[in-house]
């Protein structure tokens, strides 16, 4: 892994079509180029400081999981090998290598597919207040970080800026149609169960995760990133104890730090101390080594 921090890319000979919270997306006519930068978003705000190695970790973990679940559903990944990229990309090897996926051009669905196997974060806050998670009634008496009786599907709408909005399955149907909503719900739960079983064998609990799907050749395929520290909560099994928040292999270090600040969780985000950046970078690299 290299140590350069890449916050933004700007290739004059490539067509940038979107700059997301973490990824820069370039249109190569037949395909797309997804560049995972080292940007970090917390509470849906992109922070001014990058996390060393983060983009490389996200790309490596996504590539691993795409391969692991490819028997369940097709995905958009063509290759992460820059030597197989179009020639126009190769002059940018120093930046693109190890942090970039060449992918199929799918039409993204406007619903994010969240699967929760344990109760944590915003779900725990809602449950304490209403006994529900995204309007799904849960059994009484659950503790923070408890494993749910069975994983639940809690979709949300995407937001370019600001916070994504949790929606009901019925609202997801209105957005993508009943057939597609049923397919992405079922496959999200299936992928989660397969991945959670594998991760558990490595001593990792996947508390929750987020999937994205697109339409390619008329059918849903898995796109974007898969089961990364940015889209999932990974907990070490050896330290797991319901009734409290858990240690996480993700950006929880940053979230916890930000909660100590007098910040309204809106732009511009605060700068991070060097120690927080270093610890977060290490956590990302650790989960890559454990899982792969």
C-alpha cells in the first residue's frame, strides 16, 4: 500500500461525471471508473482531512466481497487491475492503482438497502423511543447491541448532501416497483447472511451494512461498494457484550471524537487530530487483513 492521501482527483483527459462523498466517478464511454479517495464522511458530512490508505482498503475489501457473493447475484466489477484498464487511464497509474475499480455502466436504483442484524446507532435510539426500527416493531426488552431475532431490511433514500432518510418497504416499492423492491430486499438479506457467517468465522460480527443496486441489461446487479468499513459496522467477536456500544473496525473512532465537539454536524466539518487520523487508518487496515 502507498501512503499518499488522495482527497480529490482531477484528470483533464477523463470525464468526471460525479463526485460522491468518497468516490470520484469517471465515464469511459462503455464503462465507468470508480476511484475510492481517502475522503471520510461522518454524519453525512465530508471532513476536510483524509485517512491514509482508506481508498485502497475500500477497493480491496469490495473486490473480495464481490468475489465471495458472486454466486448470489451479478455485480458491476470488471477488474481492479490497472494493467487491464483502458490505455487512457494508465498514465494516471500513480493515483489510480489499488484504489480504482473498472465497472459496468448500470443505472443506480434510488434506494439504499440497509440490513441490520444487531441493534445499534440510530436504530437503537429509535427503539428506545418507540420500540421500533424504521417502523418495524421489535420485541420488548432488547439491549443496546443485542442480536436481533432475525436480520431486518430497512431501506433509505439517497442524499447527495445531508442525511439519508429511512423509508418503509412500502415506500421503497413506490420508488423502484414491487418486483424490483422484492428482489433487492431478498438478495440483501441473503448476502448479509452469507457474509455474516463468513465474518463470524474470522472473529468479526457484521452488525449492519448497506448495499446498493443498479439495473444492467434489464436486471438488478450489485454495485458501488460491498461490506466495507464505510458501509458496515464490524465488531470484534471477542469483545462483544450486549448492553453497551461496541468497539468497531470502522470510522467509529472519528464519530466518537466528533461527538465530543461543539459541532452542529453540518458543513464545514472540523479538522481531525493526527492521533485520530492514525488510529482510524490502522483500523481500516486491520479489518482488511482479518477478513481477507
